[in-house]
């Protein structure tokens, strides 16, 4: 006899759960048949957690899931066809086949295969909803293995302090891939959230009515109180972590299989279970057939590497900024805060009265409360929040106090921001901007004086800019924020902040800019040049001093080429200058090995424009000292430039 409920749960929910189980089992068979790509992480045995949370959410709510995301997606959307085609690498997949099993995006659902890093992104989604004044919340699914990641705790701290509507769902299955929780986690799991003042609740998958009630109560609390909640669900996956990597005790697995709610349902109501399974199997059969009839994924748009070369027009500067670099940056940010209500500034000590370590954001928090925010010392979390804001339609500008600390946020740039747009098949944009001061010559020592930008060059679908005083920083930031379309790192050399942007160039030189959005600047001597000096950012003042001295002391004319856009890099302006001299001196403040200078030479060589004579100056291969005189002697500066350039021309 057919039943409407079993164990207090409607057949509709059992049907959803069976559909997830049937889909996951089919994926395993498809993998064994060679029809899937990469790996498959199934949630077999854990399906009801996804169903319970999905039932508790409302249409405007957002979900961020992890590598084990199929059940979460199906419970939220029921989209078997889009998911199947995606995992089979077909163009009809929900991400056009680009994302695959771990990287899904549709209808307010996101997932990424990098554990831990998704938590601050989900918090950023929640922050966007809070700033917009909606009643929506963001839910993020994590596993107990994720609790080993420091960024999780950075985010719990911020979510609690800022009262973000974030529901953290911990699927506690006792293992991180094959390693038992007993080997890796200390203390009580719930206490980790409670230590940050976050309310926590606990339930288990084998008590379905309790699971449904606790999930409903947790979501209602977040929605009503506009505070985070930590929901722990004790569960167990019945299959391997991915395919065959399962070293668990077979007796342990068998004991949990005997408790499997779906297995118990089938045993007590075989007719209903068989009917629901047939219906689920038919849906999956149709999804597989449609996917197999569809074409495979296409590559889609990508960044040219190197960028297309084109002729450039040079335009002289008018020198009308009448301010210092720090003031121009401040005014550009303020103007865009006035114009764009979705612009948010995040960073350490950026609020008033301090206004940032170099005072770029002074007083802005007083004028724009809530949109200029101090964060904890949590670089990964604050950039992750920026990612979530960007995914949710906001324009975040994240300040890292010193460029040396960028490494703490590199995962958020490389494995999240840079990949979302492409692997989600152009369904999203990530207009994330990260600002940071870089460089030495201030005596700050080995951990506050590095120039690390080379490590960020070459990440697809990103941009790296380096401002300088000869192209108005206001104009640069205005162009960046007016057309933000990708994750962008803006390098601001510390020594530039105090320089005037309307200072005249050295005598006998004309300042020109190419017609690119983020232009290359050229200091062109009025006489025929003898060599070209290539530099960027904070080394432009040193190059200008060197050019002045070369002319006065050696009767040599040096043309200076200084790009604002380091990646993607366009060497066409430099090639134009080199045609007249054939001699190139490249100077960088960071390590020279595998740095921008090497890419410059590679592009020139590929174009048949390699200089006849070339030298590179860069920082020495050891940490930067605190001693002022020693630091000055080691970092490339005007004196080294003059000596090297004079030698190049004398040997010609």
C-alpha cells in the first residue's frame, strides 16, 4: 500500500533524496565507463543533509558548496540534466562543461573545489545581502576536514563581529579524505564556532525529522536575527572520498550502511521505494542521453598571451593634477564612493581617524559609514569577502597594508577570483580590486620591503597595475573603477605617495602616454636617444635622476619607458622606442629571476625585435636588510643605472 509519509517525512522529500542517490550512483558508473573527466566526489549516504538545508532556504538565499556538491545542487535546483551534462563535459552543462564536477554556478548556487577558501567568499555573499538590506542569507557547506584551515576561523570571527547572515553547515562525516578525524582535530567541533560568539546546533542524519527541524530553525534564526549560525550534522559517506581511495574498516562502513535512511525506507516500503527509484532512474537516463547527444565544451574567450600588438599614439601630459600621489588616490576613491553605492573599501586600519598606513583612505569611513570598514588582521578572509561581494554584484576594493602580506591572500586571488568567471561560463564577473603598497627604501626590513609583484603576473583573467607619478593616479583609479571587469592588483610603491603629480620632467625631456586604457608612459629626450631604460612604479623617479645625470655627466640621452599595466603586458610601445637605439636597460626592484624583465625580453624576441645590447638590474638574491645605507646600496637606483648605462654605450 502506498504511503504519503514515512518516519514523519513526506514521500516528496524521499523522492528528492532518491534522485540524488540515483544520480550519484550513475555518475560512478559513467566514470567507470570512461565517460566522465577528472574525478567524482559523491555524497552517497549524506543526501538528506542537502535536502534538509534546501527545504529550509528561501528563493533569494544563496549557497556556496565544495567539491562534494552534487547533492547540494540537486536538492536546491532539481536540475539533473544541467548537472549531468556539466560533469560529462558537454556544452549544454550548467557551466558549459567548463566547471565540471566541483565548480558549479546557477541560480544563486556556487561551488569550488578548494576547501576552506569558500567560507570567506560565502561570508562576502552574506555581507552583500546585509548591505543591500534584504532578508536573504548565504549558506556554506563545509566538511570536518575543512576545520583545519585557518581562513575558516578568520571568517567566523568577522561573521560574528559584523553580524552577517551566514549559515555554516558542517557535514561531519569523520574523515578528511582517508584520514580519520581522530588524528587531526582537537577539541569539540561546535566549540570552535561558539568561541567566536556564534550560536551552534547539532543533529544527525539518521534522525530525519530532527534534521529537518534543526535546519529549519537554524535558517530561521539567521534570517530573523541577521547573525551567523553553525549547524553541525553528524553523517557518514558510504562510498570512497572520490572513486577508490577508501581505507576505512569495512565493518565500520557496513555498520553505517545498515543505518542508511534510504536503505531502511526501501526495506520497509519496497513498492514505494521501487516506484520512486524508477522515476529517478528515468530522469537520469534522459539526462545522460541528452548529454551524450550534445557537443563537448568549447574553449571560450581567453586572455591573449601575449596581448595583441598594435600601434600606439603618444600624447604629451599637461601636468594639471596639482597634488601628491596619496591625495590623488584618496580623491579618486572618494569620488567613486559618491558615484557608486555598491563600492566598498575593506582593509586593516583603513577607517578613521587612522586612515590606512599611508593615509590613502583618511576620513572616508566618517563620510561613508559601513562602506569603509576596518577588518581584522586576516588578509585571506578580507580578500575572500571581496570575492563574495564581487560575485553578488558589488565593487570591493581591498587594501593589504603591506605588499609582503599579499601571499596570505594568494589562494583567494589564484584559486577563486581568477577562475570564477571562466569556469562558471561567463555567468559572473569578479570586479575585485586589491590595493597594496610595495617596495623598499624605507628601512622596514626583510618582511615589509619586498617587491613581490612578479608572483602575481601571468594569472589568467586578471590584471596587475603599477601606478607612478607621471600618469595621474586619479585618472588611473578612475579608469579602473569605471570599467572593473576582472580581479586587479594595484601596486603602489611606498616612495611614490609623497611625490607631486604635476612636477615638470627633467630638462630636455617630454612626457608622453600611449593611448591604451592603462597607458605606457615615455620620457622622450629632445635629442636622438642612445639607449632605452625600461622600469615601472617606484623606479621611475630613479630612472629620471639617472637620465638627467647621464646627459649632464656622459652626454648620453636615455629614453625611459614605464608601463602602468604589467599584466597583460603589451610590449609594442617599448618596441617602438627600441627601433631607434637597439640598447635596452631593464631595472626592477624585485628579484630578477623569472620576473617581468624576462617576459619583456621574451616578447621582444618572439617579435624579432630583440635589442642588440641588453642588461638587467634587480634586487640581490637575499632578503632586504633594515640598515638604511645597506638597503640603498643593494637595491637598484640612479647610481647603478648611470654606471650600467654608461658602460653599455661605451662598449657599443
